[in-house]
């Protein structure tokens, strides 16, 4: 069975760990800012605990060559997993070790605003290599994020308070379940492509009526990514 592990972020020690590993790499805040593209003021705020969370966690972990799980929670080994494929994991080609996926502080069907990588990270989800292989990712593991999905509109496919894994690389309009933005609201819905540049937005729960979006007339609609998996280990 595929294995999922969730770690909560300890906001009180994130800055301490960032400063520790930055000093270990002999980097100043300015140097780390240039390396990552993150403003030096943001790095300073994180290290001095003025920022209680950060959406730059994965970027910082990659630049500092540390395990994002360790950086966010203090759990696990500090050094990042080796990217080379191990001979003991031949059943999961392309993924040599567990992969960390950020869970953003957005609740689909209740969230407001556009999805941005600067959103706060609430948790780190660690997926085993076999699960990563089963997802059939379009662009590798880069671009995979997770968000909470709440409400009953997608029952029985997606229960309330689930975590859904989204491939941000798959934003083209195809039939299937997607994370979408309509005006200022974010939803997880099933999409069906219609003629004349229209999209049918469907809730799997039949008590919710489907509706259409007219792309040609400028409806404020955006596909944020394709839903790959749900926390209950159901695939689409």
C-alpha cells in the first residue's frame, strides 16, 4: 500500500533552522537572496520569527540542499535525499526517494483569491516513490502541490476536509477533475469541454446543479491544475 506521512510545521523553530543551515553553507542573507530570488527582507523576517510561515519553503530547501521536511518541522534528516535512482527501487523508475509536497493554506470551494506559490505552507506531505510513479505526472514531480478540499459538492468522489494533490503543469482544458478559480472563488470541480468555447462545471454530488462558463465572453475563469489524488488514496 502506498504510504503517506504528514508533518505539521513548527512555526517557532523554522527561522532557527533556516539560519543554522544558511550559516553552515557559509551564505549571508544577501547571498541566499540572490541564489533563490527571495527578497533579503523576507529571509530576515523568517529568521527573526517575524514571519510565522513561508511560501518559499521548497525554494529555500532546494537552494540549501536540505530536506524540506527537516526545514519545516525539524523531523527527519537535515541533508536532502540523493537524486540518483537506487537499484532497490527499480519498481518506481524516476523517483529514487520519498518526495515532499507542500500543502498550501487554501481551502478549495471556500478559498478566495488567486492561487500563488507565495501562499502559506501549512504542512509537508511526504509521498513514497511508488505513489509518485502511480500519479503519471506530466512534468515530473515539479509543480505538484496540495490543498484542502472542503464541502459536500464533490461527494462521493472527494469527502469533506480532504487533501487533494494537484499537478500545476496540467492547466489545459480537458475532461476530468481540476482545481479551478472562478472570479474570486477556488473550487475542485469536474470539467467537461463544450462547443463554442464553453465549459460545463460539474459537482459529483447530484444535489448541486452544474453550470456553464463562457470563455469566449470573458468569464473570469482559470484552470489551476489537474487533481491527481485525494488523501483517501483515490485516483482519477
